[in-house]
C-alpha cells in the first residue's frame, strides 16, 4: 500500500463522465504531476483528493484511511489555488498563519511557525505587507507558505504558476520543487504545461478524456509514449503513416521507401501504423543503417537549437540540432542525408 492511494475514482456531472476509473498510487515524499489539456479531468481529481468534490465511486486512502466522506478540513491537506486566494484584508503574516489560527494554536506557536514559513519562501521581511503590495510571484509564495504552515500530509497545487510570466514561472517552479524536496512532502501538481510537468516531477500522469493514458517518469513519458495521444501531447513529434510488410522484423514501407526497425511490430502484414520520433533523435549526415535523403524546406534559429524542416518525398520531417558557430545550417533547397536511429522510432498502434 502506498502513502496516497486513489482507487477506481469515478466522477460525473450530470451526463458528463469527467473522471473514469482513475487509479494512482503515490509514495510518501513523491512529486506527481497530472498533465493534460483543459477538460481532461485533472483538476476534478485534485478536487476529489481535497474534498471539494465527492467521487461517485472509488476510494481515496491516506496512510490506509479512506478520506471519502470526510470534510476538507478533516483531511490535513494543503492546497494552493491558481488564483492565490489570499485574504486582501490580512497581512502576509496573518495570511500564512490563518490555518493555524483556525486550528486554535497558541499565538506563540503561530508566530514561530509563520516566521519559519516566511523564511522558507524568502519573504521574511515582508510579513507586515498586504497582498496588494506584493508582486504575483510573491503572492504565490505566500499562498504556498499558507498551505505548508499547517504541516499537511499532502500538498495539492492547482496550476499555481499559470498567471505568471515565463521568467517568474521558471524561477518559482524551481523553488517549489526545492521546498518540496526539503520538506519531503507528498505533492500532486496539476498543469497543462508539459515542460513544467517534465522538469519538476518524479512521475507524470498524462490524462485524456477522464482517463490516465500513461503514468511514468518524465524520461519514460517523453521517450517511450504508449499511446498516440501521449506522444503527440508531450513535446514536438514527427509522425509517419507506414504500411507493415513484415511484422516479425519490423519491416515497413514509408511511401516507396522500405525501412526495417529490427524489432517485432504488434500488427498484421498490410496494417497501417504510425511511426513517431522526436526532432532531436534525427541527425544530419549518414549514421547507422537508416538514412533518408531530405530537401531542406525551412531553417529556424532558436539560439542554442536550430530547428530544420525537411521534405522526404511526400512526408515532412522536423529535426533539431545544436547550434555551432563553426557549422552553419544547411541551405534551404539543398538536399542532405538524414539519419533516423531505429531505437528512437516508436510504433504507435492506437
């Protein structure tokens, strides 16, 4: 049994089946992200864990105790909302200590804990300010400190960075991860931003239409997607429709070009399947045993990365290569060999 078990959760709103047989086991101290597009059910799962929504069926176990039926204030769960939800008439220190006051803690205990939290988030000298006197990033830090002040068993983060600009988001997500690791608190993070999920999570749950399409480490999710939805939703992807000619050795036809993957394909001869590959897996030049000739259609300079788009017959391939000052990118319209490592080609059959 894990520290937090979500077992066969189902949730409907009228005729809309929002969450379908959702199962997830989270170990103590683990940071897990729920990743998916709007409407996939990720926030509904979070709200069921928090107690703001009641599942139609299923269990929510924390240390073996089923929390379904318990009120939110009985679950000892901290939650950080997308909108911060700070009390405008309370100071920063009063906001952080609010949950402790409600719990009836002594003033001396509250003051000590608030000072500890403000120091943790780097705002020790701003306790007397009001929320309107803070930046968006500072307000989010206060919301995090308030959630952590009550020493929750589980921390829930509902797209807490979506309202911030890109630079602050990057800094704050690093801080959130560092604080989570320092405290060892079990955390569920909801986001639609794939980079956020991949960069700070121990594991990622990719949700689609109320279901967990795939659960795995960021490495597994990115490099070994198990469904077409996961492959296309997480990161940039090249896809090629091919025809299976020999499933035992992984032989396929890409248009009129034969390719051999040297591994079994779970499809019949003549079946149409999709080959998927990340842009960084392809290389300019001849390497290995699978090389195609492409005509350069577009070159985008992205700083450390150069993104190249090449036409291979009727198909189009995007590849990323590192920028090197001593090696200019190929000219548009030129033809060049492009190598595709067979180990990086993923077969998607659904």
